[in-house]
C-alpha cells in the first residue's frame, strides 16, 4: 500500500493520488472507529480543554495514535479556526504538516496557485492530477445518481446517502475499490421499491457526531432527503464532461465547492436544494464550541422552511432531550 497522508477536511485529493499517496480522512477514521470516545479522552488527558470541539480532539488523537500517518494536510483557510493550533501540536509530536488554503474570495488564480503548491510539495504534476480527476468522474457521477435516488424515489435512505457522500472526501483511499462497491450498492438499490417518508427533512451543517441520528428520524417516519455538506464532499458541481479533464475544470470545481467559502454561497445551494427536493423542514446541526454556530443567525434569517437547530458535543447516541426536540419537530411538520 502506498504512503498514507492524513486530511482534516476535503482538499483536492486528485493531487494526493497523483503523487502516489493515499489520503485518509481523519474525521472518518475517528468517527467510524469502534472507540471514538477513547480518542476524546486521550486528547483531554493530553490537556485539550473541555470547551474545544470534539472533532478537533478526535482528529488530534487519531493522528497521533495512527502509526501509519506521518503527514497531515492542514487547511489553514476555509475550514476551521482551530486548525492552526491543532497543527502546531501535531507538528510538535513529529507529524509533517503540509499547508493548503482555500482563498476566502474564491479567487481563481490564488486557488490554482494553492493547488500547484500542493503538487510541488507532494511531488505531483498536472498530468497525473488530471488523470486522477478523470478517474474520479465515474464515482462522482454515481454519487449524483445515489443522491437523486434519495430525494426522488427514496430508494436510498438518508443514512446511506450520508455514509457514501462522507466517504467521498477520500474515496476510502482507493478510487477503484470505492467505485466498485458503489456500483454494487446502486445495482441493488435500482431494483428496490420506492419509499416515501411522510416527513421530508433537509440536514444542513457539518456531519453529525451522533451515532444514531438518521435511524432515530426514520423511526419517527421522517427521512433525510438532503445532506448539505456531505453532498458537497462529492463535488456535485463537477461538470460531468466526457472529454479529458482540464486544469480549468478542476480549479473551477474547487471554486464551486461551497464548504470552505462564505455562508452566502452555501445558502444559495441550500435554498435551491430544499426547494427542488420538496423539503418540509430543515435541521441545522451545529457542533458545541464551533465558530460555525454563529452562522445559525444568518441561516435562520435566510432559510424559509421551518428550522430546528441542534447541537452535538461528543460521539454517541442521541440524548433524551435531543430526541424529544426531534420528535416534537417532526410531529409539528407532520401536522
Ligand atoms: S466542528 Fe467546527 S470547530 Fe469542530 S472541527 Fe469542524 S469547523 Fe472546527
């Protein structure tokens, strides 16, 4: 297996594959492990304050305890305000830190320069990068189909939609293997009966830290038909062109990817999708101690559908209070 490189959010992973390396999304490794709480405790024992977001603590401990991770790409602009300090701590522990920045104003030239700097640092070139970009076209097209099967026919559940889209941040470290698994999954789902949840929900914000969120909503007769950020990881804005990939196409794709830029670009996407998918109500998930909680102010003003803001802190099942809030919201929408 090629050398692994940790990522803390979606970055142009085409460059990583082109350099002959394998990306590992540390968020996924943390939350899908069988002991996420252990990672939080490790970080807290090391001195991370209680009032620091659970994802940051999880990434820290996973990076340190994964003997196969020696380098991490740090998104210094466009992701998380805690990244700088996190990377300093990881660097102190001997992990090689490679910076990457999404320009705040989505400037084309600056973004292209960042991609090229990453290529230089990892030892990749445009030829290999575009080859990887081309190889990702198939899984990205399949993910667009999967997403449509969630909101149009209900053949793919909100949970499966979430799982597949989240994994597309690194394609599980193996583009071909991921594509094969996804093909098989969709083959089965294309023959499955249609399902129509009585209450159609949109989920916006970062992926939830709860472990039974989607299952609980299903038990209430509600289905998530839109996973905002997870869908962005799959690059729904890629052109789907059948010709050879081009440099301009790839840069443009990462300009149109909404997550690292301002909230207004995200809001355009959110509003278009909740209208197109017939969403009855929206759940805005926020993480305790995350600066993105401030954006709830703007989301509440702009999103016209009924909206419930939920907060999660540590990995694990939903607590009783959150369950009651979800139940009341779904009941209100059902009426
Ligand atoms: S939830 Fe917020 S604070 Fe936590 S890692 Fe993500 S952006 Fe950073």
